[in-house]
C-alpha cells in the first residue's frame, strides 16, 4: 500500500501518522531476528497509534496447539490460549478481524480482562502465504467510537509485520535447530571417541569429518582433514589377507563406500609405512545419503582382530604339533611292541604256558616288586616304597628271577610287559 493509498483511506493527517509509524517500525526492525524483541517494537507503536490501553502479539505454536504471547502488556495475557479462547482465539480461527464493542457482555470475554476494565477490543490475524501464524490484538478501557478504524490500522500493521515476524520465527527455529544439532553432534562425538572400535566418518569428497581415538591409534597417524582418506593410501597400506597384495586406491574400504557400496564384515590387513607391522582388522561400512538419496559421505567401523588371529594361528600350530607328537608316540609304541616281541622270543622260556604258569606262581607282593623292577626302580627305591631294607628287596628279587626262570632284571621286565603285568 502506497502513501497515497494510506492518505486517501485514512485522511491526510491520519495517513501521514500511519506512514511515519510504519517507517519507524521498518527502521526499528532492521536486522531484528528475535521474535519477542520484534513483537515488543510492534506493540509499542500499535499502542501509540491506536491509543489503546493494552496491545498483545500472539504466535501460533504448532507443537503445543496454543497461541503464545510474544508480547503482552497485561501479565494475565501471557498465559497460552487455545484457539477457542477469547477474541484472540476467534480471530485465529476465522482468519479475519474480530471486533467486540461491548466486551463485558460478549461471549468471548475473559474474566481477568473484564476485571481490568476492558470495554472494547479488536483482533486481526497475522497471515503469511495464506497461513495464519498469529494474532495482533488491542484492548480499550472505553467503548471505542471508531472500532472499525482501529481494526483497519491493526490490519495494516499486521500485513506489514507478519512477514518480518515469520522470518524472525524461522531464523529463531533454525538457530535453535543448529544449536541442537551442534549439541547432538558433540554428544555423539564424545560417545564415538570412547568406543573400542575405530570409527571414521567422511563427507562426499572423502575428507574426514569424525575420527575417534581408536581409529587414530589403529592407523598410527592423525588423518589429514583436508585430504580424502583414500588418497592417504601410501601411509596406510591395505592388503589382502591371503595374497598380501596391496590394494589399489579404488579398492580400499573408504573408496568403496563412497562409490555407494555397503561393506559387510570383511577381514583385511593394514600396515602404516613400509616397515609397519601388519594389523588384522575386521571392516564394515556403509554410504550416507541425503534426503534425496544422493551419496554425501560414508562411515567405516574397524575392529582390531590381530589378537584373535594370532591366537587362532597359535592354536592351529599347537594342534599340528600335537598331531605330530601323537604320530611319533604311536610309532614308538609300535617299535617297542616289536622289540618286546623280539626279546621275549629270545628268552630261554620253554613254552608260553610255562612262562604264564611261572607268572601265576608269584604272590601279590612279588608282582608288585616285578612292576617296580620293570619301571627301572633300584632295590633302595623299592625298599623305601615297601618299607623294606635294600638287602631284603635284593633277596626277594633273586627268588622272583628264579621263579620266572630268567637271568636278570631286564628279562624279568620284558616278561612282565609281555604278560600284561604292567
């Protein structure tokens, strides 16, 4: 609306006053992005222009489903209102100006407003792109003679202020969301930093966005934030675990997820520098997509499994050695059985039945002594075990050799082995 239109509608004097007020509001609101501060500036000008006792500016809170006062002269008016409450709620519901010239007897009257002396009131919606975002209202402690003009002035102010208020609201919401995002990112980074697994987050170019201590420790470096991770392959060499072949740049996990590939758990080798020790790592990763499905980065998770792989290798080596020892033992047992057979065959025992009969003739104590002799124990050791003197043991051994019909202790041991006495 131009100056001429304002003066033509409201008259030269009133029109000039309104135009100056709009100019003052525009100057005062320049750069103001705080909704409550903006509301206070508008309310002060509106009160002066309307010569009203109280002015309030209310914004619609979508989440709460209420109209909340960004500015109100009366403390009672700062309580959130439902769309069904008072003249403010009615103007919001209808999306047009609402006038009440006899407020105390109106169905829309609110008790505290009546008690404060309100006699008339006007409220107009704040509309942006066909959507009601709030209400601008004025209360008078007199029956307003020209309430219609008061509503027209409010409508003019509302049309001028609504876009600025919406811009301030959007800025405030964006700022709040940015703060929440920053706080959330800080909490997430703190959690990721404490994870035992290495975590690496990259942007679409492959530059590092987030890298926890485990990742820095595993890579033995602090990643260059300005360079894509897959360009740092000369410092972190990825190898295939079987062939030990060094992966080319486009074959590395970071390059693969940036090309849109999801990496299930796979095991690779890494080494830092030409003389770096190999580290076994289990790798998993996935690309990150924006709302339109475009790839805008990726996340990789590495777990050091060197200890597990080393343990598995050592257990495998132990199993191989155990199998080898079992084979060697079996060979020695077979050889021993062969030698025992040879020795038993060379003994001067008339028949197998005679030797078995001789063994049966031994007492339980004699059999015990024969077993000790076969284990290589001396007379002194046998005596200590059986609480006998070495001489007594020597005599007992002599009688046992005679009973068995063998010449010495070695032949007695072989015969005892051949007869299963051991």
